[in-house]
C-alpha cells in the first residue's frame, strides 16, 4: 500500500514525509480489524510530532512512523474474535488507539487517561495511508448521514471540542469564550451554542473570526499582540465571561483566557501551555482536557448526525500531506484539511 512515511524528525518545509510503498498491515490480534482508509484529518499534533516538538514526551515511540490519528474507513477484514463490528461497516479511529482496560482510569470510564494507551500514528501506524489495522473496542461506527471526509475530523478536533466544551459547563444564561478558531474551535462554537450558551470567539486572523461568525458565534473579538486592547474590548462588549476554553497554542492566549473570566470562573485548557501569575484569590478553576473517551466519541457522532453539526473541510490527496501541514503551520488552513488516499 501507499503511505506517507516519516523516517526522521524535521521541519515540515523540508518535506520529511515520503510517499512510500509499504506492506499492508496484517490483522495482528483476535479483536483487530483491517480498514480501507477513506479519509484522514490533518492535525496540528501531527505537525508537532513530525517537527520533533514532542520528542521530550517520547513521541513518536520509534521511527519510521506513519502519522495521522483522525481516520475513517470501511472494514474489509475482521479478526476471529471480533463481535461488535462487521466487514463492510464504516468506522472511525480516534487518537486513543487502545487502552489497557484494566487500570484505575480505564475501570472508571476515563480510558483517555490510561497509562498504557496506544496512540494512533504515534505508537502504532496512523492514517496517512491506504489501510490501517484497528481495535474493535476503540472504533466508532459512522451513520450513513455523514460522509467519510466530514466524519474524519470528528475523531480528533470533534471529540476534543466536545469534551472541552462539556468541561466549561455551558448553559443558557452563561457565556463561553473560545480562544483559537480552526479545526477544533469551529466545532466547539457550535457545540457550546447547542447547550444554549453565549459564545464569544477570539482569534488572531480575520479569516478565522469570519469562520467563527459563520459557525454561530454571538460575538468575535480579534486577539493579536495587545492583551490590554483585547481585554478592554471584551469588557466593553461582553463583560467578563463565565468560562473560557483555550485551543490556541500560545501562553499569551492562556493568560488572556484566565483574565477574561469572572471570579470563580472556569478556564479549560485544550492545549499544552503555561498558566502564570495565577490569581488564587479569585477562586478561578483551571481544567485540563485531552481528547475523550469511547462514550464521548459515540455521543459526539450521534450528536453530529442528529444536529447537522457543520464540519468545515478542505480535501487534499494523501501525497500532499507535506504541503498541507506547511499551510497549517502558517495558519492558512481555514478549519480542517482532510487527506484522501
Ligand atoms: Zn489531532
Ligand atoms: Zn488503562
């Protein structure tokens, strides 16, 4: 099969992903499935992995690796022990490829926190390829109402948005600020609106603020270099917020989010970053959020199908992965790019 293979960590401008012919994965376990891939989303995390930003976290676990962790395909073969999924079904794979199902987190239904998880496209082969092997317990069937290209982003930005929005405790009469509009943010806006919250979007570029408006944000405020100006505009137009969610990979955005919420308000961190000068006496709450559980995934797919959640995509060929990632690095992708083999 054809796959975009990463053999050395390097800046994306040097085109480190090479279109290579490699063996099709074998079904390597009784509860495994073989999928013919129809779409795979391109994530900022893929960029971090490829450029070596996550070497310090032990990712990728080895090289060469095939990145890609928001994958949709049709099951073409199943292992002997597979019970829940049939050949011919269309399913999606999220970054959580599998977990141990035995540790305290897995037993408590928080398998996204498992200490022994496998991560798609990092510790096992990912979706920048024509075929992929998956684990029956960790795939989610996709209803006919959603096509594969629009389904793929549900499996990383979608679930990330879904869980982070829930953590922000949205409700009618409450306001939520979303810092960073793109693959994750454009979905978070819509999900927060479904909860009845007032949504304020903050981003650096007009293109992304326009997208936020199209997705139903009640207000959009540009956030560039001057935090002071941003906070002044926010206070004038909205007052302080009940909660804020940060998807922009920037300590400045995190700091602005902390300052944007009322005393006792909630800040949800959907990115890695630093909270500095935390105002302890204001009793604000900072929560971390990482992808989601299998239940979150199934709930989101149902929600997307029932509600007509808009997933904004641009379709690209698998071989274009380097160019797409370079565009993403320059904030030139509007929402989500999706690779099709
Ligand atoms: Zn991702
Ligand atoms: Zn576990």
